[in-house]
C-alpha cells in the first residue's frame, strides 16, 4: 500500500475512472453522472493504492475562510472514501495519518484542517473536534450556483488546529465558497 499526494491537474484518465468507481461504490445514493467528484473538483488528493489499484482517497480543498471576520487558512477534507471491501482494515487511518504529516509539513500555511462529517467519534480519534458555528456558504448543485445560504450547525462541522491561530466556538464561519 502506498499513499500519493497529487495535484488534481495531474490525474490521468485511468485514475479518474477509478475515483469515479470509488465514489459510486461509497456513495450509492448520489448520482455522479460519471464524474470523479461530487460538487466541485478538489485542489489535491491523497490516493491510497495497492500497486496501480485505487483502494481509497480523500480530496483536499485549500482556501481562506473567515471566522468572526478574521481570515483563516483551511485545508478542507472532502469526498473521503475507501472501497467497502477494504473498510475497517486501517485504510482510513493510513490516509488520515498521511494528512497529518502533510499538514505538519505545511503548518505555516495551514491554520486548520476542516471537514463536514456525521462520524464524530471516528474523527475525534485523529484530533478533530466538533464545533458549533453560524455558517455561510455558496450553494451549488449539478454545476448550478444557487447563491448564498446561512444556517447554524452544531452536529457536523469538525476542525483540527494545525497553526497557532485559536478556534472560536459559536462564531460566524464564512466558507467563502461551496460547502464540502
């Protein structure tokens, strides 16, 4: 098994097809229309492979968000998936450990890791914390921009501090882009 950090622009056709198959297998309730992404292309990916066969992946979105009006540099986790036959075998741990190493390597450029999840206990094992925030984000669906939306969330937003900036609970978090 090896984990590869790759820029989205560098993906070859075969890898895109394998990612599309992975997304379909892990998120059967969604119709990806053959795409290898959900709503938006990530900037980077961590790919877990056994030789040339994809086992799992996570997308990474690097952006500035604001928390109570202060800019924060966020590396967001999106589309985290492991083929079902490889789940519960430590594969997710391999990817999240690699994410930690990546975040530490670039810690001067990342304030927080961020993700949206319902498996809180799992992510807590890796240092993520659930947060309550009044959020603002760009609503997109099937390549259509529906404008901005706001709402309060205390059951799905998780962060992990990487840099020195403090996180503020019950704040105003502006995604400055689409929802993960």
